[in-house]
């Protein structure tokens, strides 16, 4: 298959293209070597000037009529342009001049894949295997994996990539695609076993270490994942994916200071995007360094608001600092960026509540419930607000709606107990509380979340203790 390594001598190729275009303007194309034509075709293809590339192929065929190379290149370009009938004819001509050229079959496979005919593509690859020598097999396995990917058969794609990597442990194309198939097929244990084997053979394969880290991370073995990502970074300190995933693992473990060290290393090597700057902000936020967190969020906003998430995090910082006016502004911006995000609506409702704009608070809670009525947490937040308002009758009506959407959820049972107890219906409240405690006494923290006053209610506290003692 053709390659696109012209970047190393990009200026030389531009000079070659310039000479070609001068000849074209004069109407006479002097004889050019095969390699020169290939460079010119590569240049135009990389510049997405497909028709110009095809014109060059035409001149190349005129000068090198018996070379299969340019018929294959013509077919490849025509496939990109979805001109499959012409591409097939070009491949037929290539076969006449060089029937043993493996690229003919590989290009034909590519054509069938573009035509969404994977079964025919697999048939051609079977022919290719019979023709190929050992050094070509990894390319065939990768193509076969690609066909299986188009069919959604990620397990078979995973197995083909394994074969490609066993053929060449440093095959970056196969290694770079392995993690995706490993994830889609959920073959993490198999992936760990395989990559450990590859690392034994090729310990300096940064992609093998990265894939190993990814598999560990998906199995929630974060310490092992971080160790694997570290090796990938030591081998290749420009390996961006490893930095990003390592930072996410450290954040997930609550190792915020260490995550920030990796963020700083990342910024030394790469231009940070909004995602990385936001993660840095979240680390500082988790460390309760809210001013520093806001600095990073503001930097992130200059690049991208991430569908309102950056505004939301800024609002959270202001809320922690008790700056509810600023928090409301940020939550409003987040909501404008993504009006289908119930979390933004709830945050905005809470800010409105803190600013005594109760009507707006009601409105935004209702929006959250409209967006995601199946989320128990959204109903709990609203019920907590209604209890604070002492709107007990309305809270019980809302609870009925919640049960219709969420079913028989234990958190809602504790919520009902809280509403009844707070409203003064003590006996009914204790009966409901007993029912909830029978189901899961450890979940009673929901009661204290919804009605914090219950923490000081000696009767309720004793009731819970007594009930637990009966179990």
C-alpha cells in the first residue's frame, strides 16, 4: 500500500510539484521517474486535491504504461472519490501487468470496504494470504481487523490485531487500534495477558504499555494502570494519550497533587486544551483552592466551554465561596450552553434559592425533572428544597410523581419519612421510616440529607438505634 512520508522532504516535493506545474502550463510533460510521479501524487493527495492527483496518474501511466504501480494508485484515488467501477477497471489492468502484486488485492479489499461489502472484502483477503510472504502478513491482519470492525465484530478484530502485533511487536498501527477493540469487546483480562506477553518481547513498546494501562484502568485497577502509563511516558515523553489517561486515573483515585504534577509535565510538552485545563481546575477545586481552580477554568474558557461544563465548575467554586450572585451567573451560562443538562438546572435552582428567588428556583427544579424524570437524585433535590420551604403537602404530591417515574425506590421512601416527620405527622413518619430501615438501615443517611434537622431530633435518632438493635 502507498505511504505518505513525503513530509520529511516537503520542500523538495513542493519544488518538484512546482516544476511539474510549469511543464503542465507549457503543455509538455518531460519524462519523470516513477518515484518522482509518486511524490507528486502524494503531495496532491495530502493537499486533498484529488483531481490533480488523478491527472498526474494519467501522465504517469502514459510514460510508464506497463507499471502496475500507477494503475493501483489510480484505483486508490478513485476509491476515495467513490468511483468504484473505474477503480475496478484500473485494478484489472494492474493485474494484467503484475498479477502477483499484493497491493492489487489489498486495494480491492479497501474498495469492498468502501462499498460496505465486508464479506467480499474477507474473500479477497483470503486470496491475499495465499499470495503474501511472512513480512506482509501484519498488513493483511490489520486490514482484516478493519473489516471485522465495520461488521461490529470487535472480538475477531481484536484477534486479528493480536496476530499483527505478534508478527511485529512494534507495529504502531495495530497497537494503536488495539485499545479501542479491547474496550468495545470488553476483553480487558485478555488484553492484559496479551500485552504483558508483548512487553516481555518488546519492553520498549510505549503503545503496549499504554494498552496495558488502559486495560487495568477499565478494570478499576488504577494503581497498576498508572504504573503502566508511567512506563509509556518514560519510553516516549511525547506520548500525549498516556499523560491524559494517567491524569484521569490519578484524579479518579483522589491523588490531586500528583495529578497536577502530570498536568504540569503535560503543559511542558503540549499545548493544553480546555479538557486538561479543566481537570487541573477540578484538582485545585478538590483541594479547596478555589481561587487557583478558577484561574484554570478561566484559561479553559478562552479555548472552549465544553458544552457549559467549565461555566458550571466556575459556578461550583463561587458557591463554595458563598458568592451566590456570581455562582448564579455561571450556572446561567452553563444552562444556556446546554439546556438539556439537568445538573446545570439543579445548580441554578440552588443558587436562586440561596438568593431568595424562590419562583426561579421552582422553575429550574421543574426543568431538571422534565429533562431527566428517571433520576431519583433530581427528585430528592427538589423535595429537600420543598421541605426547607415547609411546603409539605406539595412535597407529598411531588413524591407521588417521583414514584411514578422512578418506581419503588428506597431513597424516595426515606424522603417520604422525612416529609411526614418534618410536617408533624410523627406517627405516620415513623412507620414509613421503619419500613425504610427494614429494607436498608445504612441508607438512612438520605433522611438526614433531605431533612438535616433530623440529626438533632432525639426521638428519631433513638427510633433508628432501637430499630437497628432489633435486627
